[in-house]
C-alpha cells in the first residue's frame, strides 16, 4: 500500500482529505501540532472509513520530529496542508506567518530531501492572485498577494517549485483552492473555527445556531448584479477528491519529473453574499437575520476560478452545488454547535 503523509491532516480540509485518501485505498499518516484542531477529527475519520489514519503530534518546524517520522514510516508522498491561514492575523503578526508557513515548509521540504520523499502536493490559495482583469481566473493570472498570509503561500509555491526542479525524481503539484466550505455528508466532521469566525460560511452557521445575533453583509455597493461580492465556493468533499486525483497523477506516468504544475480547484461558478445567505435560509428552513454593513477592508469584488486545467490534467470537476454546500455545512453545525468541543 502507498503511504501518504498529510501535514495539518487534523484540520478542516485535512480531515476531509484524509477520509478520501483512506476511502481510495491509501494509507495515511497525519502530522499535526493541533494548534487549530483536535484529535477528535481524526478519531471521527477513523469511524467513517475502513482504514485508520495514524496520528503523530508534532510541529513542521521541528526537523528532529520530522526525521523520526520519516524513519518510522515509508512515505511515498506528502500533502502539505499544515499552516496558519487567517488573513487579518497575518497582518497583525506577520512574523508568525513567515515562521510557521515559510520556515515550517522549508523544514518539511528539507526533511523530504534527506529521506528521499520526492512527491509533494501543496495547499495554496486563490489569495496568491492579485485583483484580476480576466474572470474566471486561469492559473496564468498574474500573482500579487496583498497580505502576509498570501505572500507566504506564494513563497512556499516558489520554494517547492525550485526544489522539485532540481531534485532527481521529484514531482510536485500546487493546488490553489478558492473558497472551501461545506462538510462531509455524515455531519461528523467539519470546520471548527477557534474564536471569532472570519469567513462567511462559519459565521452564517453560528447565526443559524443562535451563537451570533446577525450576519453582517460587508458591502452592497459592489459592481455586481445584487451589489454584494462574489466568490467561488467549493464543497470540501470536491476539494478532497481533487487531492486524491493529484496524488494519483503524481504517481502515474502522466507526471513529469522536476515539474510542479499549478492547478486551480474551484467550481467556476460565483455566488454573491446575498445568494449565499438565501441558500442558507433554504437549507435551514428558517430566516437568518442579516444586515448590510460597510465593506470589509481588503475585499475584492469577484473571485472565480477557471477550473479547466483541473479537468484536463486530473479529470476533476466539482460535483456539488451551493445548496449542497449549505445543507452539509448546516448538518455538521446543527449536530456539533460547539464544534469538536
Ligand atoms: P485548519 O487550520 O483547519 O488546518 C490547518 C492544520 O494545520 C490544523 O490542524 C493545525 O493544527 C495545523 N498546523 C498549524 N500549524 C502547524 C505546525 N506548525 N505544525 C503542524 N501542524 C500545524 O485550516 P484549513 O482550512 O483546513 O486549511 C488547510 C490548508 O489549506 C492551509 O494550508 C490553508 O492555508 C490552505 N487553504 C485554506 C483555505 C480556506 O479557506 N480554508 C483556502 C485556501 C487555502
Ligand atoms: N462576508 C460577509 N460577512 C461576513 C464574512 C464574510 O459579508 O461575516 C463576505 C466577505 O466580505 C466576502 C465574502 O463574504 O465578500 C467571502 O468572505 P470569506 O471571508 O468567507 O472569504 P474570502 O474570499 O475573503 O477569503 C477566503 C479565505 C482566504 C482564501 C480565499 C480564497 O479567507 O484565506 O477565501 O481561497 F485565500
């Protein structure tokens, strides 16, 4: 059996990726310091699948811990999801983002080099793009991240690409996610933000359960049909399947040594904040209080993926629509109003 290391595998996206890997016949080792997650997600993944993920608690900045892990496990490929991801926090504490994301990734890639692990898939983000002129955005859209979080993502992309270009037998892939939302259909695993939820779906979910009073719609004066900003929301299970296909691809003879293709994972269909709010009300079957608030600093009008390359290269296409994203996110939130706690 082929063994995959998932760094950050206890987190929101990681837990769904681990589930899909196990369901696809891969063995999985999760390496996570639990700074933004809990072991409960891994225990629940084990219950939802036939396979059992192995769990190693540790930090990607800890070279000795990584050496021990690579010695103990015969890893074929790494899916690197571990990192910090809050845009606002990255502006307030850039040093932490460069340390965990950039230094942590470099430490991980060096450990892969030392132990002859030559395949890496990196969790990047649409946030590496600047304000784009062409919509939907293909992977060739000029990059231009505007916050430290996005800058770290772009730096890690460049580091992985450079290492892959010279390492004998290395093949890697960069996945740029658009807006991952939803949850596994069981309602057993999902997003569990610690503290204040910055993102739209987790915030609406907490208004729906009564933990928050009202959804603030940040700006209704954007140049869009209903005045609210548009994003390409993607169901986390579609995203997870994209990772399995990325690994399948890297292990096949279709992949080319020393190359690191960049692939967008999005649906190609944008939804406005008002459309998302309406879809949530339909999924819940009751009204969710909302009010118009000023624009949020740093927001762009529209972000939408051109996902043609994912289809052509990986045979991947998003299956799930906005209604299913809301329905599954709501099932998770309703059953676990306090997350895993
Ligand atoms: P998450 O916080 O739920 O998962 C990240 C995991 O990494 C957590 O389990 C956390 O404990 C772990 N981690 C953090 N620092 C670590 C360290 N130093 N060593 C080991 N483990 C560490 O976030 P997520 O939404 O699942 O995101 C996963 C990845 O996808 C991240 O790299 C994120 O930047 C990227 N991404 C997320 C989004 C999104 O909107 N959720 C969008 C684009 C890209
Ligand atoms: N929004 C509201 N009210 C809220 C929260 C969000 O109106 O309470 C609006 C935002 O203004 C934006 C849209 O909902 O127009 C989506 O906002 P999110 O915060 O959910 O997502 P972003 O597009 O701002 O960013 C997210 C992640 C980034 C990632 C990006 C693309 O936070 O890290 O998706 O993948 F890079």
